[in-house]
C-alpha cells in the first residue's frame, strides 16, 4: 500500500515574506478581519484576482503577514483537497467491497 501523504510532498514557494499559509479559500484573516476579493493591477500579474485581508487592503499594507492569496491558487488548493478526499473514499470503498466479497452474500432463507 502506498502512502499518499509521503509520496506527494512537492512544495512550491510563491512570493515571499508571507508566513501564514491558509489551505484553500480563505474566509477570515488571523487578525479577525474579513477577506476581500481584489484584482491585481501590477505589471507582473495584471487583472489577476486575489484574496486580501480587508484591514491590510484599506491600509494599503505591504510585506505584512495579513492574508494574501491568489484566487486561482486557492481554487487549485480546494481541488487538490477534494481530489485527496475522493481518493481516500475510493480506497475505503475498495476495502468495504473486499470485505463484503470475502464474507459472501448473506441470503436469508426463510427463518
Ligand atoms: Zn488581517
């Protein structure tokens, strides 16, 4: 049996300075503020959507620890999480199927 946790451990680092990494789509910043969806206007990432802490966005903070996450990356995270969950469920189903088969069908014949 292969372990999906140890086999899939490719880590990619995008951007720098932000230590807080939230898996999937962020709902709230650690500071308690809500998350805003904004559109990047930099030459590097024109019109790319991103999630940002409302407080940090209002104060126009830079190089801070508040939530910043690309929307496309958040969605990829969500899909990867779902994909992992589906694979776990599939494995469970296979185990259940094998157990049912080994036990054989229980046919109730009268009583
Ligand atoms: Zn914040």
